[in-house]
């Protein structure tokens, strides 16, 4: 069987961009390229990874929007921390299966949507949203900057 379900390349010193062809792995469940020096925007084809339950892009130099991730409704773990993503958190609104959400140290902006606040206050969910200077909202377990 040639089906790829796991791709783990964390801490390998990778540089460059993620290729558009990453979206050609429809059975991929676990994708980890954290702790590398990857850069640029995420390819739109990432939205094709419908089987993905665990996405780890932490500690890279990715930039731009992440709205294509809104179609990944099977996601349980999402680690986008320590990058330079710029987007609102609206992409999280339909991702109701999330258990861990690490988005700290990016450039996310705007109000935290009610659906995200609801998700983040569940006892079963860990949300780390701090150090996004243009993101605002509050709540007992939602940590973000104050609205200005």
C-alpha cells in the first residue's frame, strides 16, 4: 500500500517552502515539520488534507494567511506557534474537534470569534494564543492581549 498517513520531519534543518504537492496526500493524518527553517506562505492545497488530525508547523518562519486550514475538520492538535502568520482566527470556528491549539508568537489579529472562545473554555481543550499583538479577547482559559 502506497498510502502515506504520517510524515514527521521535525528538527531536520529544512529550508525553503512547503510544496503545493503536499495536498496530494489525502490520507495524511499526522504532519510535523516543526523546528526547521521553512518559510513562505502555506500552499492552498493544504486545505485538501481532510484526514489530518495532527498538524505541527511550530518554530519555522512561515508567513501569511492560514484560512485554508478551515476545511481540516478532523484536526485535533494544531501547533502553529512561533511563526509569522497573519490572519484572523475565523479559520478555527468550524474546527470543533480541536484538543490542543498553540498559536502563540505570531501575528494573528482581530477579535477572538465566539466559536473559538467557546472551544477554548472547554475543560478538554488547551488554547495558547498569547503574544499575538493585534489579537484581542478574554476569558478564563483564553489568553490574549487586551483590546485596544
